[in-house]
C-alpha cells in the first residue's frame, strides 16, 4: 500500500490518461502491478508534468464527458460523435463496425479508411505481431485483412484512432503501409479533425 499527499500543482480534471509510466521515465519502474524501488522525486515530477500537459476539459469529450478508461469507451466517443452529428473528429460515416481487427471501416472526407480503435496506440503492436502486418513482408497472408493491407490494389489507408499515442518514435507508421495514427485527446484539445 502506498499513501501519499498531493504535492505541487494537481490536474483540475481527473482522471488524466498518460502513456505507460515506464515510457514516461525511459526505464522500468512499474511492473506486474507494483512500483519497483528506485522511484525518485524527479520521476514523480516528470509524471505529474505529463499529466498536467495532457489534461483535457471533460466537456470536450463526446458522450462520456470524461477521459475514457479503455478501448470500449474510445468506441463510445467515436460513435457518439458520428451519430450525434457533431463530427468533431472528422468521421463522416461508419460503414461497419465489428469486434475483431480492424474495428471499423469509416468514411473520412469521401474516402474509405480502415480504423482500428485503441486506448493507447501501442496496443496496435499486438496486431502487427499477431497478423504480421509488416511492410515488404514476404510471408504468406494469413487473413483477408492482412491481404488487404498488403494488396497494392487496395489503396484504403489504415488508421489507428486512440486516446493516447504512445508511438512517439513512429515505429508503427514505418512498419505498416498507409498507416496513420491519431490521438483523440490531441484532436479535441487542438480543435482539429482527422486528415489523411
């Protein structure tokens, strides 16, 4: 158990979604549900600064009116934005949605786009590794989705729509042809829409 007191400026709106603590700090400090000894005051300041930088007024979040806590709540935000005709994210139409990869086929600016929803964009790595959706891969395609992603005739882009974009070094964008990553948190904060 850890008991603590608020220290320094605190976020006005809670919760605040941040990338994994290990990524913020650049080393393993949190694993298997416990904090590993070695957390310093500077580390806490970096985590607090990250939270303050990412804090978002909950009134900007469609339907939930708070930051989402998982992928299903990210889906609720997207559907609420399209069905409610707000379209602040830039999605004109949901053509289909399903529970397997990819999550959606949507229309954005008159163009069909495969859309994978994730809470953190790094969750997309699981799809890359499981489906082997790698650029210039010479392995046989194991699924219709994989074939579509690799098929040069299918020019529909692939987009990851997430709450937090943890792919700061853009490895995923380099490994999957036509991949775009968008953070809903950033789009709402900056008043931008998805643009391909």
